């Protein structure tokens, strides 16, 4: 997100001596992407951020793929995913390719004293149920139902939940996640026709500096492995930072749908983009207002992409039977559209209260064993009259 932000104490000039009031040096770190050419922040630590003390465990967390070449449309009952106590144990990949992992999670407990860092992927966490605080090395973010949390790769964080009833939809992207470029001018500012603006972006606040020495466990995800690494200084020892590379929150409820006289294609719902997939938000909106419009989407072939829809709330008018937490997968090259009767029912309707998140990937998705445990097995035949 090309939006400047700063928190805490920073020196007036980059790469210069910076000391505490007691005369202790602060340690500068460039937290940046694409070498030295991408978005970055300059972070100032109480202790050097290099206090790598020990590796006590390394384990594979690669998901088990059971369907490599999928041609069936699928319906996965997401809320059938069993709840797990721990946040990291609860994260369950269901659809994967070399560009992204799409996961579900139903954690019961907060992370406690553990810290987590994903070095491979930006994380987009959609909060379906629950609320709490995302605690990071760059400050904290409150979250609640309907929030997207965008966590850039390399951020050390903890998830703190307010209750034990939490449902999350997670996309790990091995490519940087950005706001769509067609919504931005060449300065990076969001344009007037964008469905959201900078005011809707919630940036980190409440930077709490932990000047502590000891043994601090950070679980680091790298190349399909989880490394249990011990640092000798607290990972949240940042006294200040500024720049463009940081976690932020955006509520799906602040997405302003683009509508028209006739049915608008899915790109008008686009919320985030990468070079390998896009994320869209389907939100409550007025239907098309041409006197003969058909509000239901027309049949279409996703010739170039797999389509994943995560149903959040409301009545999704193009489907005959969809419940909260359901996920549909429509593979590339196979036509799909409204269920039988849905087109006819939509004619004359004026508005929808549907709420859903869509991920369109440009490469096919593989199904994991966990996905098949949620699959209803019949959805691909549901268009037969």
C-alpha cells in the first residue's frame, strides 16, 4: 500500500546516529522488498534485530495434495473444519498452487507468548467470525468481523482473540499483494472512481516497545518448513519506524460497490491484486437498473483462471443452496453460471445483501486432503435441470 506512515521515535535523518536519552544506540533496519527497489520501512530497534540464538525444531508443514488435476466444480463446507486450540495449528490449507495457498482457520486461543513470521508470503486474513488485536513489531491493529488484515512477508506478529469463536479465511501469496493499479494514479493515490480510499485504510498504532532480554520463540515459515527459532531479545523492541511497508486493515463493509444499468462483470468488485491472482469483494448493493436487466450473472467460462468464492453472509442470489462459510471452486475452462431458476428469480429484484470474498487464480488450484474432507461431492452436478 503506497501510503506513508510513521510511529514512535525516529531520527531526523536516515542512516545517522540515533541514541536513547540514556545514550544507548538504536539499531536501524531496512525492512524492504524487491531488493532495495520496492516498498520499505526504516525500523529502529532497542537491540540489534539479528539476535538469532538457537533453532530448537524444524518441521515440514507442506499440505498433503490429493487432487492434482481438478476438473470438477466443488463445494466445500468451510464451517465443518474442526476447531483447534492454537492459531498456527488451526491454519489449514485447502486449495494451493505455486502462487498462493488458500486456508481456513478456526482457532480457539490467542497465540500467548509465541511469535510468528512468514518469510515466503504476504498474508491476507479475512475475519469471518471473531475480533481481537493483531500485534506486530510495527504496532497493533484492532480487528473484527469483515476485516481484511494484510500482513507483508517478514512481519513478526501475534494474533490475540477476544473470544474462542473465530473463523478466518486466509490467502498466502508468494507474490506481493497490492491495491489494484487501475484504482491509482501515477502518484499512487487512489482515484475518485475507486470503491474505497485512503480514509478506509486502518494503519498500525499503539506501538509498544519491549526492551527485554531472554529466550523468545519465533516460529518462522520458510519454504514449506516451520522453524522454531529462539531470539535473545524481544521481537517487539521497536522504538519507532517510518515508511510504506507495514500491515494494515480494511473492512469489507467499507467497500463501495460499482453498479450500472446492466450486469457488471466481476472486475468491478476487485479489492486486491497480485501478478498471479486477484481478490474481489461482493457486497450489499443495488441491482442493475435497466428495465429489462437480468441481475443474475451470465454463464461464463473462466478460461484463464480458477474461481474461488467464500460465502460470508446474506443470500447469494446466483446459488440455490449456499450457507455461511461455504466455499465453491469453479475450475478454469468449465462453464458455470446461475443455478437452475436463479436467473428467472433475479428478474425484477432491486437489491442484494450478499457478502462474499472471491479469489481468481491464473493457475489451476490443487485440492488438499483437508479440502476433500469438506467436499460435498455433488456440487458439480448441481446445474442439471
